[in-house]
């Protein structure tokens, strides 16, 4: 199976360093979420991996080979970068057939991917009559055409309706289960947490994080518990006696820092206090991501005079 390997990758556009000494690998068999604020360098990195732009320094390879040297690129790598890229005057089916023929792919695949992406009923309509969501599905159909080992999708749920969002999530999970390498950029954190196993986070062209979703969430989660009870004052006292000094109320719910559900449950049971709710506090991907990128922005603000001197 094929991984994407990026090594020391750097890209300058004039005085702007879009990508800065990036080194990471995207591995098969899992969905890797590609995150970062606007302008962090995600699209540039994808373009460099696809040979659409030349790096200033470093390399990007697919299964050890630069994209430009792949023999049948569409059969190795499926890409959704810009869903508006198709010719508007062609029908969806003709667009896919043309792509198949020019890439040595059987024409029957066009009908299969139209079926897979829910476009069979509009296959003979001109693309210019398509909604944003239909264009997005067509872009995904084109990416799947060559049954590639590697799939790179830039904001795949753009324009999709809720049903389409569930469909694309399941499609990505299935492709990872089949052993493919799936790299997906997105700004939607809730959604990313629903499909990604692994995360690569960029900030100002640099690598901020490369770790599993679970590790990323755990690294930002302080242990704690939320509870509701009919006897808050008594439970608070019992918890303080047990050494949990930070017990605070917000909107009728209480949080205890540093405790587990077992510890709070035991404290309540011993004192015969009924619990109406008891949950572990979990950091969401959005919270963890914002904490990471805010740290980075603060660091950037503090260090920018030096950065200017270096430039
Ligand atoms: N062709 C180009 N010419 C000049 N500057 C560019 C070019 N492409 C990208 N940049 C700059 O490089 C930086 C990284 O942009 P890039 O589009 O890769 O970020 P991104 O992470 O994909 O952002 P977004 O989330 O907004 O899509 C930005 O400062 C951008 O202005």
C-alpha cells in the first residue's frame, strides 16, 4: 500500500513562506484529517504532493515516487481539489468517460462511480446545471474513478446536504478499512472528529501536530467530571473532604477538577446522595484545535519581530 511522504517540504511565493520545512507521512488504512487555520499551507502542501507546484526545497512522494513519475496517476491517486474544475457544457457521464478513456480506465467505471456517488439519475445532465453539492459529488466520483490507493480530498463536504455529509463520512471510513491512504482537509471540527483516526495540523506553514485523534484529545484534556444532584452542597463537602478542592457550579451542573466518575460516584454512594447525571469531561476536537492554534498565534505575535529580522 502507498503512503504519502513529505520531507523538509518548503514553498516560498515571493516573500511569503507558504510551507515551511514540513516532514510527515500519511499512512494507509486510516483517515488522516488535515487541519490548520486559513492560509496555514494545506492546499499548497496538497498541490506540492500532486506536482502542481514545484517545492522551493524538500520532497513529496507517493509510495516513494514523485507524483510526476507515477505511470497511471489517476489509478494511483484520487484527488478532489476544486469541484468547479469540470467543463460545464459536458454531461456528468461524458466528463467521467473522457477522464476514464484518457487514463486507461474501463468506461464501465464511469457508471459505477455515478451510482456510488448518487448521481446516476442526473448522469446525462450538463454539469453547468448542477448545484454545488452535485458538483462536489461529481468531483468525488472523478477521484474514485481509478480505484486509487491514495485519496486526497480538500473540504469534501463543501455544499453537501446532511445526508451527503453522512455518505462522505462513511465513504472515507470504508476506503480506510479497505487499506487506502485517505487525507482529508476540513474546517469543520465536529465533522473531522467523526471520520478521522489521525490528525496533521499546520500553522503558518509549519507542522504543529502529527498524532492520533485520541492522543490529540487526551493531550488537551484535563481530567474532570460533571454531575447533577439534588444535594449539591452535601456532595461538594464530601468531595472537598476527599481532597477535590475545585468543585464549581455552572447552570445547575457541577464540575470537579481532577476527579474520575468512579471517585465522584463512590463519594455520592457513601453519603447516600442521589446523582442525576455523572459524566467524564471530554475535550472536543474543536476545543483542542483552538487551544493549539491559539497558542501558536500567541507565540507568533510574541516572536514576530524576530521573524521579520530573519526574513
Ligand atoms: N499561488 C500563490 N501565490 C502567492 N501566494 C500563495 C499562492 N498560493 C498560496 N499562497 C499563500 O500561501 C499561504 C498558504 O496558503 P494555502 O492556500 O496553502 O493555505 P490553506 O491552509 O490551504 O488555507 P485555507 O484554509 O484558507 O484554504 C497563504 O499565505 C497564501 O496567501
